C-alpha cells in the first residue's frame, strides 16, 4: 500500500472546485453521526441505529436502484432499531448524495488526501465547470458499475472514492511523468519520489486484483475504483492531449505557473 502526499506539478490558478469538494465532504462528515462532534445522535445503541438509518437515507443501496425501496426488515438494521421514518428517498438521487458521505475518519482523510494531491491539476487542465461535471459523472458511473455487480446487495455504499478514482485516471493520462512523493507504511513511512505512471499504475493494479477477490459484503468497493479510474483515463484520452507533450514536464514550470 502506498500513500501519495505531494506531487511536483504546477497549477496556474487556485483549484476552487477541488478545495470546495474537500470542504463539503469534511463538513458533511463533521455534521454526521460518525464524527463524534454531533451529540444529537445520542450514544450506544441509539447511535448505531442513527448511523444505519443515516446511511440508508443518503447512501446507495444497490438493490434499491434496480428493485425500488426496501422495507425496514430488508435493510439489515441493528437489532431493535425502529422503522426508517417518513422521509421519501429517491434511489437515483442517492447516487449523488453518497459521494459526500464517508464511513470513518480514516475513510475521509484517505479520500481527501488523494483528491488534494491529484485533483488540482486535473481541474486546471479541464477547467472548473468541466471538472465538476467530470467528477460527478465519474462518481455516478463508478457507483452504477459496483451496483450492477451486486444488484441484490443491501449494504449502503458511501464515499467519494469512485469520483476521485476518475480524477486519478485522468491524471495518469495527462501527467504520466509528473513526480509524486509517496510514503509506504511497510518502509516506515520514508518518503520516496516516483513518476505518476508508476504510482497510479501500481494503485490501479492493486484495485483491480482486489476487485477480483472482494466479496459482496461490507468493505471497500474496489470495483467502483476500477470503473471510475477507467472512465477518467478514457475520458482524458478522448478529450485531451497529455500535458507532458505540451511543454510541462515533471519537475519544470512554465512562465505564469505557481506551485500547488
């Protein structure tokens, strides 16, 4: 497992969309039942119920996308939890809302770190509006890709991983030679610098193999990562030229650039 912490790749303007996505995801988590900062959700068994209902309401449940709303008894709620309540859920809308939810502090920090390191350059290359639309489309396709493979699943799917994977795929095509500083836990977190094609290629291979062996139960939606990454790479290939061929090579800047 590798953890990217910095890329030496210049940007021309502040990545407003990338920073905005990080801010929104962080705020949503802080206001949710898992952050520990919202006592309104209670504690103990009540908190467990609130968490399950929160993810049911705003997260994606694959079976709902293809079979309609599920009854409380089919959702696998903790024992003793009451019914879902009177809210009206539109499963298709939850495909979008789920991108802004995270299941733990580690889940949130990991996703936001990847978005921070790689999202700014992709946003600068695509433009703010196009990047925002690209991010949402990548997330939706990744979610549906995972849901199709687990069409009867009742576990809630949450997280921005699919959308962020799309940004990683686009980055790999646009900036394959950019230098990315990464740390490896098994090497005592010593920072090492590698080209993006090596870092992201290795990451994708790990996701691919994990997707082949992962069961449909709780855990990481590796298939969503694979689908999002493949879409991002193909979209960048179809719409853009690699940045390294346009005069920005790893470790260099052009006039007017500022470091991210």
